[in-house]
């Protein structure tokens, strides 16, 4: 008995009792559809959770310069000037695990608008990809500045909600001017409210501008001072009109090195530096990979010898990442349980109907045996019927599952994501269920005594 | 040479505690081309004998040669092959597959055939046999659309599809009226005389048995009489 004729026999047997076939298939249809819908909704939820986690900054990696150590005084992390905007370009170009890169130039300074003033937590000079790294792309009003603005050192800025409240009260800040150390910035956009970060710092208390503008027009200290801690405090070398406006601001916290001291420990002046580089890994799992790639690229660019320590540090958000991966894992396991239960229920449904079918068709089995069907033929026939039912149910289940997850998305606005693995798994499992749960009834049929079977009423 | 040769066949059913002997030493020879009626009251063992002759069952003891081959010790699988090739069955209750056309019903045994015919050859053979039983205009009809006599003729066509050596009919007219029975029995006679098919009919009805050439009476698991029918009437 060849495969083709087995299949044809099975199909004609199934066609002979359409109602029974449909009822049997229904179990698997619902099982598979449930699996696929659950998996897709679950996948959507996972992605949504991941996105939320990313907006908190789960995938963010912060590259900061290393610690400066001069004359026995360690100035702490970030006090060395080793990172350049070119480093940022190299990272995005060469590190495949890195999704976005934004160099950051910090300043802590006063903003003035009209008769109000305010010192925000963050005054950041950066590139437009900062918003991507921080998952902050959709602005409340206006538009982000562009790469073009960065190249031109345009005097434009984006401000956070807290700054809006402090400087403009209820009025719209769009198109207004903010003076930062006597440099007038035009407000071209307002950031969406983000609230405090996990350390309790208000993330909306921010001003973002092209890093070139902040660097060259506001801080204007790039080529001069020895380290960052003195950048904001020791501005004696700068030509800055603020000296006259706010004479008290110029207090030296650190001893100013004498000429001899500076000659003893010369700082190589070679580049425009940035205070930190904000990067984001493409996904949570790629974080270690991204760290490794960034380290390699930066060590190479900074011409560090194998024995030299890194002149930078990379920080990741271990805590958030851990929370994210455990949440994702939990959801996946939960879905797996639901899926298994649905399929087992469907499979038992198939087994029941197949058992009934064997009983109902006892005479047919007897007849087939009488005309020369071997026990193996009967076994194969019933097994094929069960598998055909399962595959049919699987196919219809996929269609039903896909369409119901589509409906869930369009009606309930829940996020869903197509899960190819769920579809493949559902088909494989439904075929397996067919074989496993179809085997017992088929085996039972093949063991029938043809005489008894023919006499069966 | 004998087509069917039974020698001292015993069959005992084991019903839990007690053994129920059904056949108690039956010896019977049937030649190729014979038309034999097995007669006996119910419980006489005639159906059991037919099951053994049809290789559906094997004897508890004794020997059975079918076409010169000892078949009483074959496995279920070997017996299935033998049935497919050598034996056609006709049952009292027709046993057609419901909601399946006459043609498909007739084709069914060919699924299990090892002959390796093409689909076209199979169909040709089935159509030819259905024509022989006078149903060439009923090919696409389902059993529910056929009369009892027609259904039984489909069953006969199905029994003949594998060109068996012997046709075993268990009360083939049991569910038919006398007129249809008569027609059917004439068909058996024609198949026997024209195509030379050996036919064994099991019946309890003397008017049915009368159509055979030879009547074997069975009573209490033993053959009581074995005689040719007088050629008085009801023949061709």
C-alpha cells in the first residue's frame, strides 16, 4: 500500500463523515489558534516591555573618560580628556552591536529668558541621535535639531518640560530665545515629559543643543584646560564676558598649577574632546558584545599598549537589564505553558474522536481486513487520518490565530508581533499530537479480529 | 487437483472457563470450479468453517490446503495477503462503505493489492466487473441510492475485483426478497459456469442451496451429508 493511496483512502474516509471530521479538527484548530494568538500577543507584550525598559535606558552604555591622576591627586572618573567626537563616529561605524551613538558635552550654567532665569540639571551638547539612544524621539512640540545644525554649530535648542515651566510659565516656548552664558539659543522643540530617573534626578530639567554649539560657543574650553573637573571652574584662560557679569563664579576649587608644574606633567593637547559618549546596544543580549567592541575600537584609536589600562570606562545598566531579561523569560515560560495545555487538550480531543471513529467503523475495518488489508495497513490508514486531521487543523488554526491576533491588534490596540517560531512549532506539535494521540486508536483498530469486526453491530 | 482441502479440522473457542468446540473434525475437499452450498442450522459451525476456509481464522488443529498450499499456520499478515489474492467475500449485510460510490467500493480491495496496476487499469477492471454484474449505469451511485439486490451485486463485484480463485458467500440472500435472491443466485451460477470461479455459499435455506451443484450439510460441527444436487430445475 503506497503513500499516495494511503492518503487518498484517509481523505475519502474523512470526506465520508464531514461533521465528525470538522468536530475533530475543531479541537486542534482551537488549540493551534490559541497557541499562535497567545504567542503573538505575548511577543507583542515582550517587545512593548522591552521598549519601555529601553526608554528607561536598559540598553544604554555610557562611555566616560578615565580618571586623571596628576601629582598624586586622582580626579575621579571622567576627569581625563580622552574621548573625541571622532571616537563616537568610529564606534557607530565599526561596532556592529551598537545601535546609536551620541557624544555629549556637558555644561552647568544658567539659562536666562526674559526676566526669568534657571539652572537646569542638564545642559547637554549632543547630536540628534541622543534622542534615539534615550528613546525620546517623539517630541511634545516642534522638531529636533539636525546633523546640519551640529555641523554649523547652530544656536538652536530643545528643552524639557521643567525648563519650560521655569522659564516660560504657561506660555509656549517655541521660537523664543534662551540665553546661555550670553549666547542666544532659539527654542525649536520641547521634549516629551519623562519624569525622574531611578536616582531621582529630574530628566525633564534639560536643555539639548548641538554639541558643537555648546562646545565652541558656550564652554569654549576644549583645547585648553587639563581636565574636566577644572573645565567648569577654571576658566581663566577663556575669553568670556561672563567674567565681568558674574565675577564670583570664578573660584578655583583646585590649586592652579604653576607653569613649572604644568611643564612637569604636560597634557597632550590634540583634539576636541567630549565629556562622554552615550551609546545604545542593539538589544539587551548584545550588551556584552557591544562593550567588547567599543573597548576594542577605543583602545585601538587611543593607541593603547596591551599593558596600558583603559583610558575610558564603559558603564551599563546591569540592574535594569537583569530585570528585563527575567521578565521576558517569565513571559516566554508562561506562554509555553498555555500553549502546551491548549495542544494537549486538542490532542486528547482528537484521540477521543478517533477512538469513537474506530468503534463506529468496526465493520469497515473488518471488511478491509477481509479483503486483504494487513494490520499494518489499517494502522497506517488511521494514523494518516489522524495526522491529516491535525495538519488540517494546524493550517486552519494558523489562519484563525493570525486573524484573531490581527483583530486583537486592531480592536483592542494591543501590541502583537508575528511569531514565525510559534507557527512552525504549532504545525510541528500538531503533527506530533496527531501521531501520538492517533496511534492508540489506530493500533486498537489494527488489532481487531476481522471475524468479530464483521459481526459487530 | 483440489482447490480447498480440509483434513480433520477442529476449532474450539475458549470462552473463559469453558472450551466450546465448534468444529469437531471436518474433512472436506472442493475442486476447482465447483459450486458448493454449506447448509446447517445456526450454531452448527458452518460460519466457523467458512471463516477458516476464507483464511479469516485458523483451525485449532487439523490441516488446510488452499490451492496446494498449507495455510492453517500462517500469520495474520500472510493470511491477509492470501485473502487479498485468492478469496472474495460476499456478506449477508453487503458491508459496503457508506457515502462511497459503487465504483469506489469495488476499487477498495485493490488498495491492498500487490499487483501494481495503474490507476487507469484499476478503473477499467472495476468498470468491466460492474458491467458483468449488470451495474454499468450505477457506477457513481452510493449504496443508499441502490436497492438491496444492486448493493449485493456491488459487493459481488468488489469480491471479484482481485480475480480470486474462490468466492465465499455467507448467507448472500439473507437480506433480499425471494425474487432478487433468485436473480442473484443465477448470477452466481453464471459466474461459476462461465468464468469458472469456485463458489461456496453458506446458507440455511434449502431453496438457496438448491442452486448449487453440491450440498454439504453440517450439524454439530461435523459433516452429516455431502451430495450433488439433483438436476431438477433452477439451473441455467
